[in-house]
C-alpha cells in the first residue's frame, strides 16, 4: 500500500477493533499474523470463506505467500490469492508420485495466480523441502497445464538459492526451463526486497 510501518500498524489495530481482522500470535519476536474475519471478508466483498488459524508449521509459508502476494499486487499482476484458489475448482489438480512406502495421490492447487499481459502464470511458494518424487509430480502438473494452454508456466518462490537450483533441475526433466521455457524462480529474499522498493516508490510519488 506504500504506507509507513507505523501507519500500517495503526490501520491494522483499527481493523482489529472493528472486528474485521483477527490476530494470530506466533513465535516470540516474530510478530503476529493478521487474518480477515468473516465480517472483514464480507466488507471486502471477496467470495471466500474465512481462514482458520494456521498451525505453527504453516506460519512461515503463510508469511511467504503474503509477501509474494504483496509483491505481485504492487506490480499489478496478482489475479487470485491463496484463499480464492483453494475454492476454485478449475485450479484443483491431482498429482501422483511414488515414495518408499508406495504410491501416493494428492490434490494440488497453486499458492497464487499471476497474470502478465492477460496470460496466467501459476505461483508456488516452496519453503519446506518436498521429496524429489513429489516435487517432480507437481512440476509435471504445471507442464501439463502449460501444454494445454491453461498457463504460460509456473514461478517458484523459494527459501534459498539452493532450493531454487533444485527446482530448476527437477523442472528441466519435465520440460520446464527458465525464460521462455515456462519456469521462473525467485528467492523469498528477492521478493521481499522488491516489494519494499515498490512500496517506497509509491510513498515517494505520493509525497
């Protein structure tokens, strides 16, 4: 939004007092997560159900998705958020992979949806390390969606440069490569830095 930290905190407190936001406390020193309540969602007129408080194992992922959504919003490229995609049947895929214990099958949807010049790009936030087999199955789904013309590919936001390199290696086996090959990768640190620069630019322009 281009607000200062103090302004953002003041707005958050007012929304919380009004009952439109709920506060989820996290680890000491890590701050809180703010979740839209049922009344807050109704006020925002977004057709999604309110989220339940995430388990501690999901706190980092939720934060990373929020940063990525903020970055895409500042770029004018956010099409659908996490809660919207979770309830959108057309973006529910299925992946199947083999582990030591046998075959596994699971539903899967992207974390976010990005649109560039009217073209959809799926966005995956990858912080926790998945098995190579599961990661390969998810990338195979994205390769299929690209082949079908549903998307132009997928962008991964990873927790580290090493994680980005791993995604690139596995994706290449599924026909997805960087650039025009349908794969984009960014570290979360890069996304956070760019989101901050865009917000400062907005504040400077409004000054």
